[in-house]
C-alpha cells in the first residue's frame, strides 16, 4: 500500500507562505494602468513565454481570426515576470497555475478562471542516464531526483504518480527520494 | 547534462525543451511517462495553466472577455488545423525549430479559449494531485472559481 503523504514542517510552510504572499499582494491592491477596466480599451493578456505558446496566438496576432473589433494586446513574459505580472495585476487576463488560483481562493482572494491554457498529454517524464542502472520508477527509492521547482506542475505530477502507483513516500524532504532543485540547464 | 551523466543525480523530472534535448542525446531515456500515468490514475490529462482575470474586469468588461475567449479559441483552432503553416511561421521567429515544435505538439495541447468538460476534469485532476501531495489543503469548487464570462465556452 502506498504510504499516505503528509508533508509538513518549515519547508512546506515557507513554500505556502511564498505562494500566498505572491498572490495576496496583487489582489488587495488597485489595478494599475496596464489593466484597465474601462470598456472599449485594449484587453491586455500576459502569457508566460515559451516558444510553443506562440503557436496558440499566431493566428490572432496575424489577422487570421475575427476578434469582433476587440483590441487585444498579448505580452509574452519570462516565467518570473509572469509571476510578477500576476502579483501586480498588470494585465486584464494573465496565465497562472491552477494551484495558484486555488490557493488565492482559499485565502478569500478572488481571481477567476476564464479558460484553460495548456493540457499536458505526455509532456512530463522522468529521464535517467542509461549508465545509472535505473530502469524502473520503483528503483528510485533512495535515489536523487532533479526537479526544476518544488511547486511546479511537473513536480506535483511526479510526486503524485510515484506515490500512488509505485508506493513511494514523495515528501519533498524526508521521503523515499532526495529531491534536488536544479535549473534544467545543469542536468 | 553533466549532473545526470556524472551521477550527481540519478534521474530528472523533465518536460519541454530540456526533455527534447536530453532525449535526443545518446545515453538518456525516459523511465516513466508521468502525465500519461496521471491519466491512467485519474482519467484526465492535467491542465497545467489557466487564463485568469479579476473581479473588476469581469464586472466592467464581461462581454469583452467572452469575445476575447472566443477569439482565443479560434486562434487555437487555427493552429491545430493549419499546423505546418503556423509552426513554420513561429519557428522562424523565436528560436524554436520546426522539429522541436512538431515534437512539442505531440506532448501538449493548446486549450486557450476553451473550458469544456475535459478541461474542467483536467483542472480538477491538477487540484486533486496538489491536494494529495500537500500543496493544497482542500480541493476547491471549479463552479465557484469559473469566470462569469466563461460559461459561454462550455461544451465548445
């Protein structure tokens, strides 16, 4: 039986506090000029930048679809800037993590979901060097697993699957694996 | 790749360009397709990003938000229906090559402007996972978090 997952302690609290601080600031403040609520002005969108995401907006940006006369301004943001844009309410519409929206709601801070963004069909995997001898996820007990962020979508999925299907304790600290947060460039 | 090849770590959770590069390098391979396994367990593919808006924007610009979402859906549909054209255009402009973008399109789905039943299931799947691993203390109600401009998208 998979062991239940009970993350606790200072590390988890710091992560939650950071997320709440990030979300609380924007939602308690006034909308800056870039996020006008005046009807008829341009609708502004902030999207975290990734080459593939340009695929979604190319037709819109190149006059291939009807915008109903609406002036739509799309800004692509480096990931960290996207977080700041959400914090500062810099855009009328901004891309966010579903978990960030839920955390905001739990704190009584209102944002709402206009649409889905990306669906992960088969994007997230665990890779290993063939020289490591690790061939099966069940062999990861006691091993070091690199992640790009402790709160990222790929990490959440990985923790969930390794716990539910392989019975590993996937707490970020003190579990069956040693999670190591590292920029992907170093892998 | 020095950490992996040098034994500094045993494995990596990986996606997008880093995964593409790693899997096109001899000596590395996936040992688990994580998001596919999420689908096996929860019956939904996880929606990992959403478009959000704010109360005053919804209050004052609801119809425009609906128009925006409709245009975003049309743009997303265009990308799917004219994939070679759009990939060729984007590949020239932002340092992603055609091979990578074609590969990426097999691993992820663009859903901007959509909020259909599978999208809702994917958002709930993500919340379920976050709750199970301790990042969310409770799973929220999507009905309560859905924009007033979003119901027009349902079923599309």
